[in-house]
C-alpha cells in the first residue's frame, strides 16, 4: 500500500504545481487577431472575414490547448466581437462551451463568476483614448469617444477586467497589438501579454505569421496558467461613477431625460452604479437599446 500512497501523493503534488483543475474564462475579440487591420477582416461583408474567422478560432484553440496542458480542466469562451457569431465553434474541443450573440448583461464578460480561477483576453484592441493602435475604439467605434470610471479612462480590457475583479477573478493574459497589450497591462497590472502585431496606424500593422501567433499565445497561456496564483484581480470598488462621451450630441441629450443620467457636457453623460456589474447592465442599455426594432 505504501508505494500506492506515495504515487498518489506525488500525483497530488504535480497537480498542485501545474494548476490542475483550474477553470478558465476566455473573452475573444477580433480586431487584435493576427493580421487583422481593416473592416475587410472584421465583419460578414468583408472579403477576408471568413479567413479571419479561421484565424480567430485558431487563436482561441491555441489558448485552450495550452491551458489544458498547464492543467486547466474547464474552459468557457465568450465570442465577443461584432455580432457575437464569429468563432467556428464546431472547431473547438467538444467539451468547451461558447457564449454567442447579444444582448447579454455582462457584455464581453458574460458567463464570468466566482467559480473561475483566471480570465484570458484574446484579440483585444486599444481604446478610443489611445493615440495608437489598430482599430482603436471603446465598445463602439461608431458611437463612443470615451468611457471613464471614477475619472479613469477605460479600455475594453480594463472595463472587462474590472467586471472579472468584481468576482475576484484575475486577468492572466491579453493578446492583440502592442498598443492594446501595453494599455491593458498599464491599468490592470502584472499579466502576460502576447503581442501578435505592431501597430503602424489605425489601419496598418506589422504582423506575425498566423502560426507564429498561435505559438506565442500558447507559450504565454502556458506560463499564465502555471503561475495563476501570481496574478491579482483588478478591482474597482463601488459605488462607481461612469462617464460616456458620444460622437454625436443627441444620445447625451435624450439619455438626460432620465433622472439617473446627468448631461455633464454636450456629448457626455454621467451615471452612478453600485458596482461594475450594475454598470455593465446600464451600459448594455445605453449602447445596445434599439427601440424594439429587432425581428422576432
């Protein structure tokens, strides 16, 4: 019996070292995917969109496979770009679940909760406030010029990290262009970064080969999951004050009809929320309400 007990003890030690049993959340965007530079890769009308769905899916698979090798046993993926129907989910492992389409209360972080040990952001981009970055914007390139929480300009990455932080879940890796990775790390703190392309302009980049990008994402994911206890949640304590600046004045004007919104500038409204989860739900209405015009 002693050899068996010794083997079991060794297996337990290995599982603790390698992070076995970890539950990982992946939020996947597309602007930061290797090679993506214009709208031609990012939506159904673009001539390269179908190819880049393949690249996006392959990046997610690279992270999944590396996380599993490092010991993760459960993974949830949120398809978080455009219409939320980009990933070729039949090409993912059959035991991985995927969140698709909209609306959803937590936006790009739908599905996150306290049961997760870490979160990974793939294909992320820089914010509207950033002077560099491929396709830099914050949630809506057509509508929004800035989003701030308690006076701090937010990226999609830091906003989503704060939602994860509400549930005490740390961000362990972000991938995208150099501007996006640097921006998220500057706000969120010590996390792994996989730079798959270097920004030249809003619509230009020096990019890795897709296979090289997958290798890099796998390498960084492996490191992140193995060292998952080294990363700390990014928490923004409530209550929070959120400012949203629009490209056009009318959204700010109309939202101010409601007492919960204050129009603090011609294009800007402000509102208060108890925490980041409530703020996310309010933002889904601010940015996503279409007046009931969607088809049944």
